[in-house]
């Protein structure tokens, strides 16, 4: 059970349209009080979905992207997971940890298809990438960000007072502030969290966008 899931209690009372016995379902710190089997099943389904999503988001392979291709075999890898372990084609990768539960490694991969797996307790993430010329049609060239070799994690990240790994800003140390509003339709102060819409570690799409512009706008705007 993720620690950040808040405890709550939902109580339901009998009414004319509901018939059934009182049922109680407990999930760690989460307690649901429901009347009738249909209500209980729906509540359990909702909670299982939330918990499943939370467990899945606990680990991320930030670089390389899934279905990406590389002209050469030198791959720069970034991943994050609680007590995570990395495997390339089934073999363990020895990665450095610049911050707690954050992994970074530079490896040389042979030509062909590869599987990169991130494992942690209760979860797994897997991406595939191709090395060499003539990649399969589904594999697109990966563009690393920052595009300059040797940029350290501490350029953009740090630890907060609670010791948690966080983004500390600094995008405009490299990117031009002039013209930002023309491209983004907002001033930088409104869109200060660049990672909401961009993959700051690189991707296979233009501008490292996570979504289309229409989808990105709806994150904050309802219409």
C-alpha cells in the first residue's frame, strides 16, 4: 500500500432503492463501508484501479524511450524506482545512484533489438530499443536531452528539505526565454513546470512533447 494514499471512510445508509447486507472491505489504511453487493464491488474496483496505477507510477524508465533507435550502441540510461534493479536482455546492469532510488548508467549495446527492464517490489517497467542502421518501422531515432554530453543530474535536480529527489528548475540556463510566450501562449511563470508537457530526458518526438498541443492544454483548461 503506497504511503501517500490517504485514509478515508465512506458510509452508506439503506434506502428504498437498495437492498442488501452491510459489507466492510479494508485495504491497509483504506476502509470502505458499503451497502449491497453492487456498491461494494464498484468501490473495490475503484480502489484497486487507483492502487494499481500508484504502484505502476512508482517506477519509471526516463531514458531511453520505448521503441527508440540509436545509430551507435552507446546508450545513456536514466531510471527511478524504490530499491530498483535494471536488466538489459536479462543481465543485471551496474548503475550509479546520484540520488536515492535514482539510477544512471552509460552502456554499450550490440547492434540489434534490446530489452531494458526496471524491477522493483510490486512493479515492473520494460522498454525496447534498437541499435544500428535500418531499424524496424516502429522504432524512431531517440534525441537525448540535454543534447550536450556529460551534463550531470545535479544541473537540474536536487534534494529538498525532506531528502526527496526533486526538479530544481534552471531550464532557461540553456533555453531562450525570449519568444517563449509566442510558442506556448503563456508566460514562463504560468508554465514553470516544463516536465508536465515535455520529457526532459529526451524522446523520439519533436520538442520532446509528451502529448499533442490539444491534449496538453486540456491538462489545465476544461475547454
